């Protein structure tokens, strides 16, 4: 009987231990489940918080509250620098600082971060162009030229390449590097049909050549505009440029012919006749004092 009782007691103890282990395992599973649930809830709340920041920033932008929108995008980037919306927030922050707030230095930093952190981003190309615009806006023209030059090789559209080249030329012009400006403007006009980009470039070339007393080179640029533009005001200005070149080189008859075929400005209908009279008077004065020897400087 004692032996039987001993066995019974051992079996009872084993059963108790088994039940205890089962309860322990159940408790551990419950704790793991609770912890997992807590982590999931935390992540969900964090995700909702991130999403709420982006949504609020967009709402502020839509309402025209640009300063608030920029701050909210920047808050998102500060709190979630590696967040799933970080790239989106960076581009939006750059855009609102650039386009809406005109805070170009602030926008520059965002564009640089976007380009460096997300080099394969679909917005990377546009970010480089906008970075160049911002550099130009804060008078950092060399940096602007560098950014424009960096996107030219990856610009597939030829007209867009010419537009970028025109921006580069304008920057050299603003820097008073007129020789390089002319070289860049000429790249816009070579081997291409006349269009609005060529028109701007030819006018600039003519103006620079005239400013530098390079009259023979200025005339073809102005004539290209006068013969091709559909805008009466621009055609008139181009003809005035041609007339200036002829007048400055004492080719008074050519200057008068150019003025005579120029359309009058409705706002100043008598100007051309007054200009012609002034040229003829200058011609008479010169004939009285100097033997007539009209023509381009340095040429017989």
C-alpha cells in the first residue's frame, strides 16, 4: 500500500508540475502577444502621426498658409528623417520655400538634401533645375551655371537643352562676361529653326555686339530677328538696332533705308520721321567736316 501511495503521490506531483509549466507557457505567450500588440499599436499610432503631419502640411499649403506648411514638412523631416514620406516631404518643403515663400537659401538646403539623399529619385532632375534657379536668385551665378551644366547631358529634349543653354548665357551676361555670353547665345541659335529661344538669343547677341562696337557682327543678329519675328514691337526694336549700327559707322543711307521700312509705333507715330531727319542732319554735318568714307571699321 505504501508503494502504491508513493506512486500516486509522484503522479500527483508530476501532474501539478505539468499544469504549472502549462500555465507558465500560457502566461509567456500572453505576455508576448500583449507586447506584440503594444508594439503594433505604437507603430500604428506613429504612422498615423506621420500621416497626420503630411496631411496637415498639405492642407496648410492648399489654404495658402505657406509658412505653416513649410514648418510642418520640416517637422516631419526632423522627427522622421528616414520615414516613408521623407522624400516627398523634402521635395514639398523645397518647393514651398522656393516658389511660395521665395526663401531661396532655405530652399537650396532642401534641394541639396534631396539630390544627395535620393539620387535616383524621379524628382532629382527637377530638383537640380530648381537648385540652379535658387542659386541664380541669390546671385550665386557660378553655382547656378554648374548645376545647369550638370543636367544638360541628361536632358533628352533638344529644345529644353537650348532653353537651359539660354539660362547659362543669361548668367554669363549678368556676370558681365560678355564674350562667354555670346558664345553661349550662339549655341542656342546654331542649326535650329527660328523660334522664341533663338529670338531672345539673337537680340542679346546684337545688343552685346553693339555695346562692344562690333557693328558688322551685330547687324546679322538684328536682321535675323527683323526678318523672322511675328511681333511688330520686337521687329521694330531689331530694325532700330540695325539702323544704330549703320549710323555709328556713318552708313547713313543704309540707316535711313532701314528706318523707312520700319513700322511706326502707334504710341509714337512721329518718332521714325524724327529719327530719319536726325540721321540726315548728321550726314550733312559729317559731309561738311570730313570726307565721306562710310563702311565697317577697319574695312575699305
